[in-house]
C-alpha cells in the first residue's frame, strides 16, 4: 500500500477517446493527419495511413497515449496525428497538482498494469475500457513527483540505449554479408553460381518437405517425444525453441525421412513465406512439418549460414522469388522453386569466415538480451517502488 493518498484515475485525469473516421477519409501523406491505430503506437504496424476527416482527436509528440484495445495498458509518447478509438489521450486535470510525467509513469507501474489486465475482456481482441474506473493513482506532493520522475527517466533512458544498441547489432549481419559478398565489383567477379539442387548432398531426400495431408494430424501432437518443427521455430530468421510439439517415439519410425539434422537449412514455404534458419549443432532428433522445406547441404561447397544469409539478404536470390511484374513475394513456395534458386558461390574459406562472424554477432546479441532484460526489470522495480512511496 502506498504511503501517499490515492485517487481514482478519472478524478485526476482526462482520458479523451479517439475516433474511427472511416476508410473513405483515408488520404495520402500530403493531406490530412497520420491516423494512429494501436499497432502504430506499439510498433506492431508498419503501414501508415492518413485521414482528412473533420472530426478527429489530434495529439502531439508530447502527449501521453494509453491503449485500451488490442494491447491494453500500453503507454506511449512521441506520436503525432489523429488517434483511433482504441487509444486514449491522457491529460492531468490540474497540472499544478499532478504532472503529466507522473501520470505516465504511474500508468506504466506494475500495480496499474495488473489492474488493467484484471478487468480486460475479449478473446480475439482484448478490450480494457471498463478497467479505467478501477485504476487508482498515488498522489505525492508535486516536488516529490518531479524527483521520482527524474529517477525513472534515467532508468528509461538506459533501457532505450540498450534497445538502440540491439537495433544496431541487428544491422551488423546484413552489413557483413554485403561487404564480403557484393553483387558487383571485382570481389564478385570470381564467384561461380549453382542451383540449390546442385549444392545439397547428392542423396535422396536432401531437399524435403512434409509430412503431408492425413499422415500427421495436429490431434496426434503431444508435449513429449520427438519434437516436430514448424514455422514458429523459424519465423524469427533464427532457430528458436517454442511451445513443445512432439510425436510419440513409436510413431517416429514412420517419419524418419523427414528428420532434421544439425546444420540443415530450414525455409518456411507456407503462411509467412521465406523465413530461414539453420538447425543448431545440439539439435536432438526432430522431424519437420509440411510448412518447412529442409535442405541438407554439401558442406564441401556451401556453408549453411552463407545459404541462410543469401536467402535473406542477397538481392539476386530475392529477385528470383518475386512474382514477375508485381514485386510481391510469392504467397507460397515449394521444393521445386527452392531447388531451382541460383546461389552465388564464393570461396568456401570466405563463407566459413562469414559464418564465424555471424556466430560472434549472435553471441553478442545473446549478451545484449540479458542486459536488456536487466534494464526492463530495473525499470519495473523502480516503478513499483516509486508507486509505493519507497524510492
């Protein structure tokens, strides 16, 4: 319990609901205001739209925004435009008693977030408008608010610096690839090329997809046994273990031809198409699903991480996977498309150097992820202590 008096959020703040101007009001960026949906303020949406509707709720970068639909409880600033109905503009009723920054950090506190989560409804789309009347905010003296806000801002800046460092690290691997394997210039003139079909192990099943149809049903999956790999293990463009999805070991012998081996390259061919990952060296016995194409390479010609990077970053490869004339990525791939993809082949030693550098960047990324979580945890602890009057 906070040592400061608490008041209902609606008593100390105005929450102005955004509008839905309708698609007929959408325009280009030269006319009207940026229309901010929940996905726009959370960063989940990357297709900006604009509106010239007359009745909108406009916000500036200094305003505090609270999402109540889709991502209930998400608090953000730094946006300019017209907000949608899933967002509230938050303003103190008496700025000489409650600062805007104190309101923002209070809304971010674990206590308030828990309250919003408790009263959130909906399955397909979460809604939390009804939660607002239950939110209470501690009100320390204004000078104390300012002191606590300064501490919290410093912690938040540390977190933002960490995010920026991770973003820059994420740009290293493509930059390394473009530097070592340019599309033009003297360095690229000695590269040969070959189809993936020519670069895999010359044996049956070196390029494989499946099982198909009724051979493997979702109802047969268990949480123990032989793991079954799918899109979720590859979609991040690096191999990740997700929620366990297995088949019983006694059923595995029927699907041995779909086994995935360490160093295999996996590409998504359904749903989210063209994502790619390399099976790790410590991979246990697993099989794939029909949503993946799995390639076992001839390692005397091609390093797995070089092929991985070529599929993701090489424009000559990406060009081959686009529909002629439309520029859109194909909605579905298949093993035939992948077999025929032409790959530039630099010297193997150079590929291995690149693979080693990728490993170094990945190790750096893992360390950064630990630091990022520490920064997130620090801010949450400080928010909780500030909210309770213990900071």
